């Protein structure tokens, strides 16, 4: 019930914030199109609603607001306000959102329309760096829980992940996405230049911030420190496992709770699922104590909050400033409802090929849902009661799908009543498939 309540809260937060532009919140003295909130929530919103035209139109406004040197305002439309600088992780919306929309829809128009803006932002990133290490201003890992306050007047709102590390990670990520875009648009010379730049930034990132054992050379190690490096493939391949272990240790040190803000939280599920640790995701998702999604549910939330403890029944409203009760940024967990619990992800842009890898956990015995791809609805329903798997998948027309049961070791596996192996679940044609099997205890 609480998981369904959370899902409803996220949808309600989206509905009440998507008015012509993606607002950060529909109340207080803001109601602005903050780019950071937008970039983390674009893909989750695409799973929950028909908002491709909404995002495409807003990106046109972003293009119009971009400055001649490539700078992207903190919010679009831009207004005269007290903050004149831009922020890493916020301006990177101009590379992240077009690429994510292309991945979901397969429409190259969104890339062609925004390519020059992406290139302009790369140039601004480079301008705001020294030997490819970013010195751009940033809001950091906004409202990370339990911050060690390191700056006067900040109240710890920007978290403890090194600001230059955040900027450099996003610099590298934006270059990678712009390179991917150049490949799709067949801009051969740009691909070469961006590939070389990306390699150089990765090298600078590792040498500047980490020693040989991926210990942070200076500053405070946070969960987001390693989430950024893992999610954006910045660590050497041979050190990924070391980085994952660092992340898992930090989660364990936090009594198996998250310690992430606006930038780190959306990366948690992607990184942990890729590492084969969806059990940790389930543990974090079903936590009921602060900080957690269910903590807000237990304290009466009907939308998602800006802070993990914006309000409590015992203490009332959080006394700190910047305390919205309707901010969708932490609603990014909804992406994992589709890509994790149901397991639906595009293997090719526009879901022309689909990977279906449902993540089973002890906290859930059943789940069902669907997503409308450009080719039609893909739906997944599963039940794991009594140590048996009953999985039903519907694949839309003009699509192939791969069913991946990575979190289940099964015997007596059948597809539509016929004996099968895991290899039988690849390149499936459109239609309905009923997969059954017994879990090995």
C-alpha cells in the first residue's frame, strides 16, 4: 500500500508542476523552470505520462535563453532574480534531456534541434575548468541528508560531495552524450574531437580526485562521490568493482540508508541494479525511517517533498528555508518502478528492441504495469508467491524483446507451457508470453 501511495504521490507532484513549463514547485515565491529538477525527472515523467511534446517545447525555450558563450540559466524562462551564476548538474539538462528523450522515443529530431545547444554548453563547461577540472559553481547534491556543514551561510543545503568533482563528472557526461548525439547525426569529425576530449576528462577526473585505491584525495567521501563515477563510467573498468564496494560500504555505514540529494538519488537505482544489487535498492525503497521515501508517507505526504524531512507528525514543519512540500526531484525513484520492478528498458532507441529484466525482491510478491512505446503497449505482470514464478509479458508489434531473469535461479522453466532455458528468452517476437518456473531456494 505504501509503495502504491508513493507512486500516486509522484504522479500528483508531476501533474501539479507541469504547467506550460516544468516547475520546481507550484507554490512559494518560485514556480520556476529549474533546469536541475528538470534533468533528473525528464525520463521518469516520460514513463508516467505523454509529455514528449511538453519537453520538446521547453527545450526550445532553453535554446532561446542560452547565452552566446554557451551558458545555460538556472531556470527557463530566465528572470531577473538574486542568482546570476549557472550550476553544474543544472545546465547539463541541455545534453541529458535531449539524449534521454531520443532513447525513449527514437526520434532523431530532438537531437538535431538541440545539437548546437549541446555543443555550446560543452564549450562553456571547458571555459569553466582548469586543466579539465571543473570550477563551475554548483548547487551541489542539493539538500543531502545529514550534511557536515562546511560553508558559512549554506546550512549544508548543497551537501558534502566535492563541488569540483560534481562539475567534472557532469562535464564528462555532457561530452559523452554530445558525442553519442554526433554519432547518431553522422558528424564524424565532431565524434573524433569529443571522444578525445572525453578520454582526457576521465583521466583528469581519476588523477585529480582519487588515489590508486579510489580513496578521495581530499574532501568528504559521499555516496554521490561514487555514484557519479559509476553512473557516468568515469572509473577504469578494472576498478568498477572497487568503486561499487566503496559505495556499498558508505550505505552500510549509514545504517543501510541513503545519504543522497537531488543529483545522487536518481543514480542510486541505475548503479545498484547494474551491479546486481537490486536487493539493496529494495532495502532502501522500503525503509520507513528517515531518510527514506516511506518516511514521508508515514508523515502524511500526498506529494514528494524537497527535503527528506520536510515535515513530521511529531515536530511539524522543518524550520529551514527552502522547504517545499511539492517538489518532484525525489520522485525520480518512479523510473525504477518501470525499469527495475517491471524491468522494462529500451535495448534500442524508441523501444524497437526491449530488454525486460524484472527485479524480484523479498519485499514484493507481485507487480504489474505497462508502458506505451511508439509501437504500442509493453506490459509485465509477475507473481513470486510460494517460491514459484509466474511472469506474463506482452510484446507490442514491430518489436523484439529479451526477457532477462538475472535475479532468479529457476528450475522447470517453461514458456507458454513448453520447456525452456534462459537462452530461449532472447529476440522474442510480438505476442503474449507466460513464463513459469520454480525458484531454487
